[in-house]
């Protein structure tokens, strides 16, 4: 068995952040709850693991019922999959669950000593793991988490170790061992991964959280037994959001505690009971892209949803900053100088020059319309763009289409040359490379490879294709600038224009 050696440096200091009351965000409020005891749709026998896909789906593993149920963020039942057994798609005590924005759902199956992977709709894809203590084997797989690269981290509660796999189940590495020392576990329960790839493991018997690098090097830890802030009583679940918050299901204390990525206590919510916002053995917690938090309330056979109002943002500054608000789906942002995208989980202010990915979501963009505090806003979706704006009296907000592989155009041209039918050649030349939809008012302009679209108030599409840049107007009016021909064309609703590639 391969285990990572824990680096004994000054970073291995156990940070016991007890009694800290520094709060960086507003108090969480109860939003809604769903579920009751029973075997029906939307009911639970033992709700245990919970996860959000980040694009609108909430999955709950019902351990005793050996199934996983799928809900909307408001608790509407969508579907279920699983049954008792050892075959594909069956469970022997469904455990924790993890979901990603690409439509994969992973479920720990402790009774069968394996991990199972499903589609978003619950179709079985693959399984891996056998009983044992070797690489890729499990004694009792418990918590599971996925990082931004698709790596899958699994905590083995009985073996007290963490294993990392590819999304196809190939073993990569492992770390941890039974014990109370740095990097060891007494009863590891759950695991979470933040947007930077750091890994958090909650140890129920040791009443602590340990933070590791993605390769298993221990960074630090926090927590001890007790009822104070930053203390725990048999914590069972953990989650991390895109804003750097870490949520711990403090099961014995009937509450959720919130920390920053350095383990500093921020706030807590909950308490014993069956009323709204109260818990009876909260065993797991999840956070979605909007910053909402979901709790598996095992003793009350339900799920509860909480939210914190986002802090107010400063107004955007012309040529310097813009405000972005996630509307739906999964939106990502890469700031200038950053090496990777980060999920946009709540309203943020970002620098001009940032790259925004809305291929799987919708974002509201708020930018300065003048130098006196005026603002303009519009929604954008189904594409990726670079945000640009000059500092001017009446600045134009430019969204330059980004991404896409124009190599397909060269392949299409070569392929078209050997096609006998002109119809097939035309079809291949129209192959889409990238696109962006916009909806709003103000001085916005979308820039493609061969043309741009300037608007005042409209719904419009800008699409880079192999044969040029296409602009289509659904509502309002758009001024299209044709770069190769140096001319401007006005489009009204229902019309389109192709700025042809030279």
C-alpha cells in the first residue's frame, strides 16, 4: 500500500481556533425544508449523504432505503435510482454522494466496498473497488469528493485513509493511517475539496478537521471536543464552496459550523429540535453555486436549505472593475494572472480583463456607463468571453468571444475540397466554433473574430463560425461592424448578418 509521507514542517501546526467570533458574512437564514419518514418519492428512511451538482440538482443518498433521490434546489422531486443488492446500480447501505457540473454522480457503497458512478439521471456507468486494504480496495468507503480536474477522493472510515482516483476509477495515490498524530485519523468520516485543490477531511472520533494539499501533504488542522465555537461533537460531514468557506456538520451539537479556508471560525447555525432551522443529527452538508447550503437532517428525515444574503458590492468603476452575479447554472471566472477558473457562487466584483465562462450558466453583468456612477446591466449566456472596457466619459463594455478551436475550420476546408456536393461544402463551412447570447440594455458590444455587435437594448447572438462571424437579433436593434469589409450594418429583430471570413 502506498501512503504519502507527511511533511513535518512548521506548517503542521494544529490550529485550535476556539471562541473566535470574527464573521465575514451575514447570518444564514432558513429557506425551506422537504422530506418526511417513509419509502415514497421525496421521503426518506435515513437521509445520509447530500451533494449539489452546482447546476441545479441536489442528490440525497438514503442509506437504509439503498437509493439516491434527485431534487431541484427548491426540493421538488425529480427522480430516484438504486435498490438493495450487489449488482450494478444497487447498494448495500448507500453512503455519501458527490456530483459535478459535467453530469457525473458518484456514490459510496460501503456494504459492497466499492464506488459507483452514474449519469445525472441515474444511469449506471461503472464501479470500482473490492474488499481489502490494498490500493483501490476499501474496508468501509465513506466520504467522497471531486476536484476541478475530475480527481475523485474517497475516505475509508475503517482503514482511516484517503485514496485518490481518476474519474474512471484508476488508483492514483493514498495517504493516512490509524492514529491521533498529524495526518492520521481515528474515524475519518467525510472529505471535501476546495477550488484550489486543497482537501479537507473531518475526523468524527478525533473531533477535528485536517487540511491537506491535493497530493496528501498535511497543511494544518483545527478543532477539539466541546460545544464552543470551533469545537465539535462527532462531526460527520464537510463541504467547501467557491468563496473559500468550509462547512462542517457538527452532528452531536446539532448545528452547522462555518469556517474560512484557514480554519478560522466564522459562524454557526442550527440547534436541537424539529422546527425550521433546527436539527436532529445533521450528518452531511452541501453548498451550491448560488451560495445556498443544504443539510441532511437524518433524525428528522428531511433536507433543509439555508441561505445568506450576499454582502453589498461597491459600484463598478469604468475601465477597472465590473460586478458579476450568477443567475443560474454554473458560471466560472478567471481573473487576470490566475491560472485556473473559479466558480462564481455569489455576486462578486471582478477586474476588467477577466475571463468569464457561461457555457453552462447565465451571468448578469453590471458595468459603469459613465464616470459619474451610472450603471448598465445585461445578461450573457452560452459562451465564454473576455471582459474589456476603456475608461471614458461614455465607455463601451466589450465582450470578446473566447475559447474554441479554429483548427476544425482547417479540417473542414480540407474535407470540403474532396466533397462532390456543394451543399455538403456549405454545411461544413458553417461549423460553429464559439458563441455568446446577450440580453439587456446599455452600451455593450460583443466582439467576434470577423465582426462585432453593438447594442442599446436587445436580445442578440454573436457566433464565430468557420465562414465568418454571424450576428442574429431576436429583439431590438444591433449595429454590426464587418471587420474584413470595413462597413456597418443595422439589424432589427428577426434578421441576421454574416461578416464573412476573408
